[in-house]
């Protein structure tokens, strides 16, 4: 069963615009991670945020975490066509190793 | 540098056949994971190894699924008497530390796409 739910399921934007994806989850967590998956490829780790952190940045990525609402958001600024991919959030449900993924958001960045 | 390598990339089998999927993790990585990903879905956890010990197999769908990592490096996922519902992409991931290392990134291979006819 999948614990996380990403929203929206699909998002289409123009190059240069910002993209925001949201993730909601159900149980308590130690960490939340975001991954990217290009079609036909494996997942690539983007960023990890711990339960005691509220915001984290990495390059053009900004992640927020609200444990009281059991939600997280991923912001990609100044998007590029190469950002076109599916994006997944993953939670550890307190296990420190076992990740539960959502269904993902399919992001399309049009040149 | 070498990442996680999975073989074969594609496997077609007839219903009832046995299949074996191989994963070569990043050298020195303690933890190894197998996931199953259905079309349009996120990966679902199957099993977890710390070195050669299988610490969690709670996600394996049935006793037809078996995984091993005998020397703590290469792992094989075996599916016996395959069924059509086993068709999916099987992903392997590794991470540097064991579970007690806290949250850490998992490094994924490109997966094996299994089709059962």
C-alpha cells in the first residue's frame, strides 16, 4: 500500500516557470525524501528532510515539511525542459530504512 | 563511478516459468532493497538486506518470491511459477549504511521490466 499521495497527479508548465508539487502522508516519520524518475529509468534521490526540519534547499529545489499537517512540498524554480520527469515523495514511517512512495507527480516542462 | 546495475533490463517469460533478476549494488553499500513498480505507480517495498542478512521481507507478495544476497554484495530476486500479475518493473536500490544509520539516500538501478505472457 502507498502511504504518500502527491498532488497534482500531472503538471504542465513552460520553461522558466516554477513548479510546486505537494505530498501528504499518513503516519509519523523520521525523514521524508523526494526522488525523480525519468521514463524507463530508476529513481534519483533529490533531497532528504528530517522530521525536525521545516525547510531545506538544494540548488533550484526547495522542500518544506509540516509534520503537524503531515505534508511536504517540493518547489523547482526556473524550470528547464530537462526537469521533465515523475517526482515521488517517500516516507520512512519511523523505520529508518523502509521507504513508502506515493504515486508521483508527472511534471512536463515545455520548451 | 559505477552505480547500481540490474540485469536483464527486459525479461519476457511465459506464465508458470521461473525467473531470476540480478542486482549489483554500489560497492561497499551495506543496505540493499528490492521494490516492485507497477505502471503509473510508485515503487512498493519488497525486501531489505543488511549485508547478507535479510532483515525484512514483509513486502514479498507470496511465497513464490524469494530473494538472497549470500555474500553481502550481489543480490538475486527469484520468482517461481510466474503469474501475469507479476508483470512489473523490479527496482533494486542500495545505500551506504545499515538501517541504524538513519535516513539516507537510496541509489536505484534502472530496473528489470518483467512481462509475463
